[in-house]
C-alpha cells in the first residue's frame, strides 16, 4: 500500500495557486518563445527542412518549369513571412488566457505541412527535442523569477 500524507494543506494550496497564477501571466516568457519560433522557422526555410530533421523533397520538374520564387517553398514570400515575421500577413502569434498560439493561418500551409496525394509533405513547422527543452526552460525560468 502507498500512502501520501500532506502536511500544512493551506501552505501547499497557496504555492499551487501561486504557480497557476505565474503560468497564467507567462506573457513575457511567451514573447521569448515567439521570437525563438521565428528564428527556428528562418532556419527551417534556410536549410530547406533539414533543421527539423529531414530535408524537404526536391520540387517536381513540372513545378520547376513554372517556378518564379527564389527557392523551394518560397514563391510570393507570403507563407515564409507569416512564419518568420511577427505581424506579417497570416502570421499567428497569439497570447491569451495563459495560452500561446504560434504559426500561420495561410491556407496553403496545411498542404505543405502534411502533403497531398500529388505533393510530398514538406514540414514547415517541426520542433526538435532540444527546442522543446529550451522552451520548457524559458517557461520555468519565468516561473522561478517571479518569486
């Protein structure tokens, strides 16, 4: 049998309430995460996906013949900008009620992220284990700094 005995319930409750409050007011930490996200996305495009672990598949010959943009995944620059620049068209960086949303609302993004029957997936957003650890540390540093 395993038993758990809590001593000083009131003090524990105060600490838990404080932690919850700090996480709900994580705006400064979330701003750091958003800046890091934009840096990650710049690297993802610059490396043509390799930063996230797997380089994007080359474009089909038919696509190359009609391509006007400077590189793979960049045609007009709108999708790229939405992932690397705060405030760009389709950019998603929303902090609300203790939540952070990052990404793009560009309608084309989902097709590139997941692929289609006729187009391979070229993941635009791919966080590594190191990214996740760094982000957890940023949030924890924020919580600890608010003592």
